[in-house]
C-alpha cells in the first residue's frame, strides 16, 4: 500500500462511524440475522450460494466466546427455517482460541455436529500466522469425528504448499485464498506475481488430488488460470466452486455464474461490523478514496 493510500485509510479511520457505516453497507449484510437471510434469499434466487459469517474475532473472555457460539448456532436455525442454500464460516479466535484451544475446539466440534444433523457444512476460517498451526490442529481433530468441515489456506504463506501436501491425505475440503493479514517477509510472499504463482501451484495440487476446492479470489488472472486448470485436468463441476466476498467484483461473480459454475458469496453480518469494514478499506484503499471524494464533493 502506498503512503497516499495509507494516509487515506488513516483519515477514514478518524471519521465518525456513521460515515464508514454508510459506505460499508455494500460489503456487510447488516447487523441482524434477518438482514443476512434476506440477502441470501436474493442470491439463492439467482442460483448463487452463500456462506454466512457472524462478524467478530479475538474475544477476550469465555462469556464472549459462548455468546459467539450461540450466535453461530442460530445461523443453522435460519438456514433450516428459510431453506437457504448456505453454510457457516467461523473464526477460531471468535470461539475462544486465544483463551483456550480446547474451548475453541469444543465450540467448533458442536457446530460441526449440528451442521451434520441438518446436512450442512462448517468452514473454519484461517486467521493470521500465530494461529495457523492450532487452526490446522483443530480442523484435524474435528475431522476425526465429522467430514462436513473444511479449512482455509492462504497462498501468500510460504508454508501453504507443504500444508496442502499433508492435508490432501485427509481428503480435505479447502477454501484457497491469497491471504489478507500483514505477515513478515520471512514467512510470506510479498510480490503479487509470486503470490499468484503459488496460488496456481497450490490449486493445481489440490485439484489433481481430487479434493473439493473453494476457489476464493477476485483476481481475474487467477480466475482465468482456474478455468484453464479445470479444463486441462478435466475436473468435474462437483469438485470445486468459486467464492467471493460480498460486494466485490460483482461483474466477475455474474460472469462465473453465467458460465455455469457454482459460486458462493461470503455474507458477513453482525454488530462487529466496524473492524471488518476498516479491514476491507485497508485491503482496497480505492474504497476509502471513494468515501473521501463523496464526503467532500459538492455541486457548484
């Protein structure tokens, strides 16, 4: 990120939350589960799937972790009651990982058990590098009991190819993304080209091994490379899907859908919308610049 873009994001962070909230509505389904359900229904009517996420992470006490668990459980009730084509994504730190690894494991296990009862699925999100090993360990322990669970790997981490080789042996269901957290160069690739190359390398390994892959990217180059691999390796449509964030590259979303490929949109909602919004702005400073222009523009 350039100094100019950093400055823009810094200025936006100083603004009242009401300004940020207004412009972040495109990327968040609202604060309530009802607002998320309404949006998912709209996607489903277009044959677009969803993964629902109750916003929040890095809780500081067990009460907050239990509350996050209960809110996640309510997502399954909403999916069943509304017959949604959707599943659940969860963050381990939201469910207590920073407090106690066993606490997070028990919460995720119970969520996956409930998902199994209703023929649904849980995706364990990957957070920053201090939690990579423990997140993989939790995934493996849960997978020993249920197979309706998957994990996220991040292509910008140098370890990801080796993680893939090991996890492939379990028949892991993946979401593969580039990665968004700021990591040191000692463990993460920094250039766009290197991250792209590793993404394609890891994706090819996943697909060749017969794993199900959520190809999560808004990068048109990577989408075209995925198309190429799917064609060259003769991958059946029931072995992959494309995934995108809410409100990002809707043109590519619609193209993929029109091309006859399954696509799933990440639908975040909840009261912890502000940290998520700021992270989206940091990932794409052009959005922040758009906010500033709209706030300070005027008609002569």
